[in-house]
C-alpha cells in the first residue's frame, strides 16, 4: 500500500526510544505550563473586568458631568425667567390701582390675581410690597417677608434702576415646621404719583427648581446637591442617603463631613472624585446678579458603583466564558505541541541510528519522496552553506535552489529512471560548485521509498571549463587582441593578433612600446585608464625595420573592487587598411607633423611662457571633428583617422605663426590664440570653418571658444572651451559657441 504523499518515511522501530515516550520530566513540564496558563487567564480576566468596569464608570461620569452642565444652564434660565416674572408683576395695573387707592376691594383683586399666579407656578412661594422706607404695604405670604426691610438691603436696592432686578443668595425660611431654601428677587417701582419708590419682592423655592431639573438625569434615583462657595448645603433634590459623609441636612458644611472631597472641589472646580462606594461628580457655576456681585455655587451628584457593576454583570459573564474557551484551546495547543515535539525527537533519534550508513565523508541527504528533508550529515550542510539542524524538515527544492518547473522535471525523471543528476553553483555565496546525484531507495515490504542525495564538490573542474570557455571566446574574433599585465607584460593573444603583430612584438613590453613612440606617453595613458577605464589613440610601430605601420590602439583596464588594475585588454586596428608607411620621407613627414602639432604638455609649456599681457586677453579654440563616428561602428575608426589627418594638414597651413595648435582627445584639436579677444576669436573660428568647408572637411565640425583672465590656467580654459563645445554640438553641426567670455568681450 503506497504511503501518503506528505507522510515522513522513517525506518522501522529498532528500539523503544524510536517511539513517543512521555517521560516524568515531560509531564511535569506540561503540568507547569498549564498551571501558568490558568494563572494568566485568571489575571487576564480580572484585568479585563476591572478595565471594563472603570471604562463604563468613566463613561457614566462623563455623562453625569454633561447632565450637571445642563442642570446649571437650566437653573440659570429659570432664574432669568423669574426675573421676567418679577418685572411683569411690578408693571401690573392691579398693583398700581391698589397703591393709588388701598381699598379692601382693590386689595382683594390683587391677592386673587397673585393666588392664581402661584397656583400655576409651584416655585413661587410669596409676594410682598414695601414702600421707600422699607415698611411692608402688602404681603401675600405670612411665612415669608419681614415687616420692615433691613438697612443693608435698602441700601443695595435703592441703587436699582428701571427694570433691574436684585437677586439674593439662597437663604433658609421656616414654615410649617420645615426649613426651605429660597431666593428673593427685588425690583424697584417708580410711580410719578408717589414721592418715594415702591419695592416688589418675590420669593422662590430652590428645592422645587432643583427637583424639577433632576428629571433630566439618566438615573432618576441619584440625588442632586447644591452647595455655596463656603461648602454649606443650600438645597438637595431628595433626602435619599447615598454616603454617610455627604450631608443631607440644610446648612451642614461639606468641609466638616468630607474635607477631602471639598478640597478637590475648591481646587478643580469641576471633575469627579472616587468615594468609598460611589463616584462623585461636581461642577461649579455662577448665577448672574446684574450690577451686583454674582453668586457661585457647586452642583454635586453621585453614581452608585454597585448599580453600574450590576449592569456590567452580563458582559462580565461573557468575558469569563470567552477566556475559559481560550484557555481550553491553549491547553490543547500545549498538549499537541508536546506531542509533536516528541514525534520529531523520535524521528530524529531513528535517523541517528542510521547515520553511520551514509557518513562516509561525502555530503548525504535523506528526504521523502516529495522532497522534504528527513536528515543530512555535516558534510552536506557544509557544502550547502547551512547548519545541519536547519536542513532537517526543509524543502529539497529550496536547498537546491530549483524553480517549480525544474523541481517537477526532477521528480518526473526520478519516477522514470530512479536517478537524477544536476549541478548547483554556490560560488557567489562563497561556496563551491557542486555535482548532485539523487537516487530512489526503496524500503519496507511495500513500494515506499525515500530519496538519497549525494553531493560532490567539483569547483576545480568547473573553473577549468570556464577557463577553456573564456579562452575560446577571447580567441574567436577578427580583430587583433592581446591581454597585458599592469606592468606591460604580454599575457595572452588571439589568433588575429598572431597573424598581424606577433612576429613584430615578440618579447616587447606595452609600456616600452608606447613610451618609444613618445617619451612619457604611458604616464598619461595610465592616468586615463585609472580614471576613465579606457584609452585609444594612434601608434606607429618602427622598431624592427625601416617599414612602419600606423595602428589605432584601444586599451581597456580591468580593476578589482579596490580599484587596482588587474589586466589591460588591447585591440589593434590598422589606421589605414592595407597601408604602410614604407617611404622614409613619409615617415619623416608624419613625425614632422607630430612635431608641429605637439601635445597638451607642450601646449601647457607654451601657455606658461606667455606674459600677463598676452594671457589677458587670450582665447582658446576647442575643435571637434565629430568623434561619435568612431563609436558608431569600429570600421569607422580608419575614416576618422584619415579625416583628422587631413584637417590637421590644412590647419597647419592656415593658422598664423603666433598661434599654437595641438592634439586633444581623439577627434579634438586645441588652438591657443594669445592676445586675442573672444569676438576676434569668434571671427577667426568662422573663417577657419569656412576654409575647411571649401575642402569638404566641415562634416561634423563644431568649435567651442573660451577666453582667459590673468587668474586662469590652461586647465580652466580647456574646461570652459569644452562647455562651449557641448553647447555648439547640441544645436547641430558646423556651430560655434562661446563660454565664460562675456566680461572680456567689452575689452
């Protein structure tokens, strides 16, 4: 019976240690983990419940604070409305008629009107009228209102103007054996018929106002307290006992019964305070009193913590049930984890028993038929640049760095031929080049099998193959090429080089060859190879015979990571195809032209010899004959060389004797013009270009002009001229541009 595709194929049990064994140490570890888990669940449940209770308590306290703000606003609105009532009563025609004619019938009409008003306004407790001396004229309530007003009150209300109302602080009045908190409002009445003012006083019950406003609370059973700024209880909405430390008798001071709460209220003015079993919420507000001082009061309410916790009971039970379920799942996970760990240990022990079967010095790996590694020896781990422990239970596809298609093809080959061979290159990872052989090894009575991998190092063989391949590719070309060491010694050549140059250059050093044509030339070549990585120019070989051949030489440097030159590749192209300078007069003429032209070093010496009057002004022409031709195709190098040679010959005939012409980079010429302004140089460059165009030498021709000052050196002039040349080349061919010449053009 075939095994499941992903089932691990382990050897048969040879001893009990190959199976799962629950040791005493393992059982103690499992029990300790479960105990720690239960402890964490209990702690977590308490934390979640506590945080939930605090959160709901905080939300309810914020809600209660908003309710207190609403109560303070509504209480202020009620006081303002009572102001309006007082002013309306003062303007009553019945009151005026009674004051003008205090007969019993007018008195009875006035009292009946006030009784009807009191029946509709439960907060209105009484009305009284006093003359200008404070003597009572009429009193609607026998319990409120003294027979004579005090001098202090008369002094305050005598300053009232028309329609102004004086509001008193909350005071206590006794009636029917009860103490009631009331406020009275006084307004001044000025009749022309009377010589002295009349004062109307209305009395309002604050406990009635507060009880009405308590209905806006979310909890109707919560009490509402009103304290003045001295901590005295002025009124409360109900006498329900909330806390033994909060006073319920009018006139009792909160500072005496609950000093901690009162200090917090005085300091914060609003907020919440956590009591023994309640959460107290307070707010300080003010009642406006017109031109007189405003009155400040504290509103205090409470939240029953036990009531809120009971509301949170259902959520608490849900949290407990959820944590219990999570605890059960966690315990099951711990048990399964231990069981899986024991299974892995049993499999590892079984493979250790068979380790000596494939521990012969070569890399060996055993995997399942689906490519899951069962075990590997130390040699295999070392060659794959991995730890031996990391290879176990790892995908064979990832270890061999195979793509999905390659891995599928490998399995197909194994199923058909029972063997597969491949290669793995780890040299970029500081490893080796490996040869891998995989065989199917059956075991057991059924058709089960596992895969046995053999890994062999073949780095040296791979390097030899690559060396042969590189040499073959290097030799396969029609252009003469040679490889030189940094010291100029010849390392390797291709067949084309042997055919064209080997007989003439046997045992010749590249540095000696370059310096033989021009002393010190190799130093400049080496500088360009180091900075740019390449150099190209013309070279005439006249070492072995009277005949000479001019070659276009291209050098390319190869460096390591530190920038050190490892080797130099050279390519040799005839400057003129199938053409040699065999006539000694031609050779002398070519060298004479080189002497006339010179190089940048000679131009530097010429520039340094100029005096200050010649340097300022002085102009420099950078003539470009379109070197892009040489980069488009390698066969165009000969055309470029011939083209430049023709231009040089004509320029030598054209330029004036005091000007100095020299070669620059490939395809460029430099013309130094002492005592020449930029405008004069521009006209001269235009005549020079027209002169060359007459000889059909103007294709790809561009000129850049730079002018020097007394502080400039030759390198600066060349840099400025190069900028002007780039501007000219951007606009097309046969263009002339200037750079850094504006201040000198006016000289």
